[in-house]
C-alpha cells in the first residue's frame, strides 16, 4: 500500500469522492483528503503525493515546493486563481482544469439573476410573505424586450448566455480585448469598447477571469458611468468589483441593483455591508451547481490526473510551457 500512487484532495463540493476513486483506481491511486484547508495541512501531506486535486483552497508556493513528487495539480473547475501556476511550471508540474465545467449552469444562473432583478422577484416574494401586497417597491420595472445586455468577457459561458438572452428579446453587446468583428457577427452580438458597454447597457454581466488587469475592473468611475436604471451581475470572481464602490453605488442610486454569486471573501463576514441592502440578490457561489455538473466535474478532473500519471497528454494542460522545462516530472508528456 505504501508504494501506491497518492492524490491529495484539498477540498471538494461533492457528497462523495467515489467517482474520483473509481477513475484513479486505473493507476492504483489512493486519495488523501485534507482535514482542513490550511497551508500547514497541505504542506504536511504534499511530500507524500503524486498529484493534487483542488477546488477553491489555495495551493500556494510553499505547498507546491513541498510537493517534491507531484506531477500534476488538477483544478475542480475552470479558473486557476487559487493555484500558483508559475511556481508549478518552474518546478515541472503540469496544471489542468475542467474547461467545459458548469457552462450551462452558470449561464442559466446569470439569466436567473437578471430575471430576478428585472422583475424584483425576491423583494416581491418577501413583501407577500410578510403579509403585504405591494407591487410598487423599489426601482421601476421595465419591459425586457429591447433592453441591452452587456457581456464583459466573451468565453464559453458568455457565448451560451447569448441565445438564452435572445429568447427574451434582449439586445446584446460584448467586450473583450480579443473579440473580433467576425466573432461578434458569428454569435449575433455587437462588439463595443468597454466604455460604450458600461454607459449603454441596461444589464452588465461579468464573465471574465480574475487577473491583475480585471482586479476592480468595476470601480467608482465605471459604476458612476452606468445608467441609474442598470443592473450589475457577477458570476465570475468577487474581486472584479470594488465592493466598497458597489455599496456606495447601490445606496446612493448610481445603479438600480446587483446580482452577485461571488464575493471578494467567501463566506462573507456577517457584517458585510451588502447584506443589508434589498436591491441586491446574493447567492452563495452556487451558479455551478447541478447534480450533472458535479458528477461531470469529478470524473473529468480525475481523468486528467490519470492521463498525466500515465504519461499521456491531458486534454486541458493549462501551462503548456512546462513541456519545455527540463525539470518536467511527467516526462512522458514530452513525446
């Protein structure tokens, strides 16, 4: 047993790890499940493992440096902001993700937040449950047909939002630095610059990754530039929005409301200022959730780890430059 391959699971959202264990049995691997998400715990286990699977827990430089046998770090999800990819690459460790994960779910959730905000569903629900019967609460309600949805970021999730939004006769504009006229025409959206999207959209959906360039992309200046009747939706990463600026915008009427599935700190502090506002819908980073998506996530992430440990090229190698590193640990990937 001591000679068997070992895979550290830092954290997970599923009810059971049986799907992973079934897949990993192909390479005779045992799972080590961390008892907490502290760096010290990960460092304790890191020297023993050949692979790491992680969801949201921070796989930091000290953890990666301690993982002297590790060949691959697999992300349960799409974004890699919780993994020090640079450190992994320098040490010859492959990094994988699940790029097709929860695309339908997150795009559905974006539309659910949009509709909930536009129709004031949570607030009207609470009025009735509090024994009231008042339709005229909060900002005005406008017809959706002909309103503009602006998409910041135009990856797979944003592209799936397009036909769903068009089903409600919304006009759609999109911005990302790499969006071309040809790509925009292919998806039936208008390509605009960021300033135009901010100032003309009735709904703005954030679908971009968190990078140094997108950190606090939505700040005081951009919130002030939005329509006072506009809504902001974030199913990407919390730190894309300046939280203090958003609170000011919502309390001073710069914008009509916001729908947030992500926050800068999760779970939030009980005294988070946004929690006291009734023009905000907040869900607990749950846009990814469905029974089907969780199962697919587990199986796909585990299969990527098995591929690397079997000296096969993974389908979603996120640091391809590692292949040119003389220190590459999964040496079979060079062929």
